[in-house]
């Protein structure tokens, strides 16, 4: 009689675990193609500009849900210091072009305003000397969301 209760309890436990995992996966899944899809939605081709300056700081910022890091930098131009979002560290680590503090670079990207009124440049291309780091297409679709980790 004891075994008769054990099987349904085990089955119910396994099913509960599967439903919990499915709910967690659905919550973690980003909207749209690829990770950090909200940046794709923020990218506005009408606000694309090109700025040049010196990299003051490069930092990795952990994603809110703790699944990886995004690479951001602070760029000092003649007019301002503006934060620039490059992309996920796993993607940038695979690229030939490396961006470091004190580098002189040119960034083409979409200037958007975050909550709180803070501007940020979502980089589409970064030129360092003659090297070009391509991060997004003209519509703002990230290269890493198309499986182009080179």
C-alpha cells in the first residue's frame, strides 16, 4: 500500500519541477531575437550619429538577471562624456578589435535616452585606427543575435 502512494507523489513532484523550470525559462527568455533584445528595440536609426574621442573607461556590467556581462565604455568627445554600449562580453571577446582605456576611437551609433533622462550611445560600429568593429546593422539588429560570433 505504501508503494501505491509513492509513485503518484514522485510523479507529481517531477511534473511540478518541470512546470517550474518551464515557467522560469519563459520568464528568462528575452523578447525578440537574441539576448538583450530590449537594446534592439531602443535602437533608433533616426538618431544615428558618429562621435570621436578618447576612451576614458571600459567596464563590464552584469546583466540584471545575472546571465553574463555587457561591455560599456565612457567616451570623452570635444563636447561631452557619453556612455557607449558595445555588446555582450562573450561576443566582444571573440572579435579581433579590442577597445581599451586611452584608445582614440570613432563610434557610429544611435543616441537614445534611458529612464531618468540619461543619454547613451548604442554602438553600431567602432573604428580604431584602420580597424572596424561591426556590432549592429543599419536597423540596429545586433550581430550577436544573428549568430555571427566571428
